[in-house]
């Protein structure tokens, strides 16, 4: 599952900034929705 690798990357990118926590969660939600439509 390469999607988890990208999720870890986004967590590492957005973890230092606490102000963009809501933005990171919004992006993660969009990534999960996008990942559901990807062929596995």
C-alpha cells in the first residue's frame, strides 16, 4: 500500500507546524478519498 507511505510523508511535513493541523487533516481526508478510487 503506497498510500500509507504518502500519508507518513504528509505527517512528517505537517507535524512541525501546529497551525496547519486542520489543513493537514483536510488534505489527509482528500487523500484517503482519492485513494479509495485508485485501482488496487
